[in-house]
């Protein structure tokens, strides 16, 4: 998993990309949403697609942001697939 941070106006935007399993672990998804995404992920993998997940989190500019990416709770943005 890899994360990047940008300061945009009065906010800090942190994005992360990595395996769907690693991103789902640190996401704000409900149990039902995780199950649904895992079914979709399995379908993609069964036809030979490589899948990467992208997520993000916004903070106010002066926030105390943890250094450990696993402590952040990201919003899953999308699953991207490649042949």
C-alpha cells in the first residue's frame, strides 16, 4: 500500500492505493459493503484481471494526522482493473 498527501486550500487530502484487501481493511465500509466488494473482486480475479483499490480521506489543515497509514480510516474510491 502507498499513500500520498496534498494540501489543498485549508484541507489535507490523503490518498492511498494498494491491494483491495489492504485498502478494505483500513476503510470505513460496513460489513455488508465489504462482503459485496469482495464478491465483485473475486469475480474480477476469476477472469484474470489484476485489481488495485484507490481510497481517500480529507482532514482540516491543522489536524493531527497519524503517521501510520493503518490508523487512518479511508473512504474506498474505486476498484481499478488491468489485464
